[in-house]
C-alpha cells in the first residue's frame, strides 16, 4: 500500500465522517429522535475504514450491532442509515431493523447482527457459495472479542479452514464484552492465537492505526483471492464511549479510557501524515465542512422521511412471490 | 407413471432430481456423504454428485445451518440435513434469529431460500434426547414454513416444493416412515405448500393429523368404520402455513373434530388448530373438540412406557368414540 495525499484524505475523511455521524447520533438519541439500542463506534473507526479499503464492490460484508462505522465505510449512504435509525421507510432496512440491523443489497452489506457471533456461520456459508460457484469474492465478517467465547466462533473458524473458504474474519478486540473484560472471560486472551490454532493465517494489528489495519486487510484479501483459504485479523482497539446508551461504565477506569483516547485513530493518522509531510496539504476545515454537510443532509433526509403504513406491517415475513 | 418405493427412497430421489436439475442445489449435514446418512436417505448420492455437493460436516449444527443460510443468501439452494429435530436445538439461534428474520429485518432485501430437513418423532426406544417432535414449535415462528410429509409422494414432492420456495422451509420426516412404502408418480403435479389433503372422506367426525399419525388415524378410521362411524381423515401436510380453508370445510361437514399430534399438548400445534376452529367455526361444532397428543413427559426408553406416551390407533379410536357419544 502506497500512502499518498488522495488515500490519506480518504482515510481521514471516512473516519471523521464516522466520528461526527456517531456524535450526531448521540445528540439525536438524547432528543429521542433515535430509539432502541444505540452502540457507538467512536474510537474504533480505523478498523472499519482500514478493512473496507481492501474490498471490491463484489465482496460482501457482515457486521455486528455496532455497525454504523462499517456501513458508512462500505458506502451505505449516511442518509439511509440515519433514516433507518429514525424508523423511516427510506431507511436502509425500511425501518425494520434500526441501529443494530443496517442492510444494503447495493453495497452487499448483509447486516447488522445483534446475536453475538451469529453472523460468523453466515459468512462461512457465503464464502462456501463463492467457492462452489468459482467466484473470486471475499466475504468479510466483523465481530468483537465477546464473540470469541461463543461456540459459533469456534465452529465457524474450523469450517472455514477445513473447507478453505474465501472468508476474512476481523475481530474488533475492544477489550470488553459489554462490561466484562476479556481477561475475566478468556483463558487465552491473545485472540489471534485461537485462530492460529485452527491453522488459519492470523495476525494481530494495532486497530487504532488505519494504515496498519489497511495493510493487513490488503494482504489478507489478496491471499484469499488467490485461493489461500481464510484469514484472521485481530484489531486491538478501544471503544471511547459507553457500550450503549444505558451504560454507566462502572467496570473500567477513567485512566484507562484516557490512555486509549491518546491513541485516537484520527490523531494517530494525523501524526503519521505529519511525519510523511502529507498533513500540511490536507485542509481539515474543508473536510469537517464536507462531513458536516453529509450529516446535515442525512438528518434532513431522515426528518423528512415517511413512516411506512401500518397496513404494510406484515410485509417481508415471506417473499412477495411466495405469498399466495 | 407410478412406482412403488420406500419413503426413504422417495426423499433420496427428490434430492437427486433437484441436484440434477439445478447446480445451485447441494446438501450438507452430519454423515450425509460417506456414511450415506444416519437414516440412509443420502446413500449413494455422494458417489453420484461428489463430495463438493454432498458435504459431510463436523458436529457443528449451528455453524453448518448458519452456513446454509449464508450460502442461500449468496445464490445457492442448499439443503441442510440435521440428523434429528432434537439436535436442531443446537442450531435454533441460526434458524430463528437469522433464517426467519433476515427478510423482514432487511426490509425485504435478503431472502433465504433454504431447505432444512430433519428426522422427527418417537417410537424407537431412543429415550428423551432422540425422540421428540418439535415441528409444532417451529410452526410458531413467522418467516418459516413447516412441512410434514406423510406419504411417499409428499416425501418426494416436498423437496422440490421447499427448494422452489424463496424462503426457509423446514421439512420434518418422521423416522418411522423411512421404511414405509407407497406409490410415487414423478410426473404428477405436486400439491402446493399450505394445502391439506383429505385422505379419507367421512361424514361423522374429522380427524386432523400429520406425519406418521396420518396412518394411525387411517387405521383408527377403519376400526371406527366397522362400528358404523364414518371418519374423515385429513393430512395437514403443512403446519405453517396451516390450511384453514380445508380444516374449516371439514368442520362444517362433520361438526366433530379431533386432532392427533405427536407434540405435547401444552402450547402445541393441536392447540393452535383448536383455537382457529374456535375463532372461525365455533358454531359449527356439535361437541367439544378432542386431542390425542404425546403425554407430557420426556419420552422414556422402556417400550411399554413409550407406547403409552405417544399417540396410538387404539387411543384415537377410544377418543373418537367419546367424541361421538357427546350429545
């Protein structure tokens, strides 16, 4: 991967968009425009942005309930995500999913799953289909460190290696499964070792550094495309905000949060770009303005969205063509 | 042209035909390949289609069922075999939280054209972890379709019906039926999903059954006929959707109803059918409805106890007599 001004701008802009989008979401949650659960991606932006950089249009993405970042980085429009959180018909899931269940066929974004580890088997199956049909696609599955404790994690990794499937597992290790620290739930806290134990190509990277993540993802995706089987990337990251809007954060030290905030992915990238003498050519004010315009437009779109008629409530339980 | 064969062979031929006609169809499950299937349903299929299309899986019900959902999302038409419905509970998360919800949760963007087959039912002295009937349970869930082939014809047809459906279809094959024989007409037009079938026309009472209990009900009907009681016997075929129309038409004809269901009574599909009849045809009833269900115990090993626990023709006959004695 060659860092240049264009790429630097793209990375910074995407991470900034996620950051500002999430900040706006909190505000809208407080104003009761957004309801249900709201899990913020602030602090983890480098993971989604870095990984998505390695993907093509025909690749597929599966994510968790903390997936606004992945959706935005994948190219799902901010407008349709915001409208979804407003519960509007114009939302990317027609208001059926909300914050935790963003779906978008156009960008092959397969959700938004709120059962921890529940999407790993799906990713295995999507990759199986690609392998059977001899398509050179990659399926990427994001999940957190909490998923590692689930049986589906182990079953899925085993199958992926056993069948040599084109799937990239991305573990966003933010150190806490909701409020329980990894060390309290896992006998082996080096998650990349668990993947390696299944004979999977597995690396651990600094998840606060978008360039490191992107490099690892590029290599993994390239290997997967050449038929080398599945790959695993553990991204060491940190969630700056609470788990959800109902979290008093009694389980972690303020000092720890502060320490990680110093590794803010936006700052990390800025520092790298400064060293590379690229930063001076980036107009931060302009980027902020652009991002702000995207978010304003998204909010306006959501505000002006329509509510699906209640008469449509039972739509999409079964496919239209199957309804007799 | 029709041919006499076993239920097992009919399922196998249904799978074979689907795989010959559509390269997107494949099957995976525990021991479906080299072993030939726990109930020998897929015997010979791996030789015919290769290990890439008849795939042996580890004992990872959740992962391979989820993989079936993923493959379905990505253009395939998978058949997942779960050895028995008892083990399907290990895959319940995938079936309920993914297969049944994705279409709705995605606002209609992602449908899941998946078939999951599993054996169901007791009667083989396999005790409480291999003998239960959970089809009624699955019928509770919007987004799924639940089929219960009883006849050799349906054992064959329902594979194609399931695969042609754009949404997840669960097929429950009662394991005691695999050796049963019947006629298969591969040229016949299959009765669609959601249609019940009147197997025996009668005027005195309606017996609603599915799966193996269709045959127990038909046997009971013969005994009742000798006593001058003319029972109508209906094969429900599909527990979700239920064929309310055929059920209500029979109620309006006989005015007396009993249901035979190998599930437990409490919260069962039989309870659901009774509720629907109450809602839609209450004033047609001449007597309170009756049920023959499995006794509310985990199924025991000892033969006499297991026989006493699950529906039997004698119990169906006795219950029918009681129903006819009501004024």
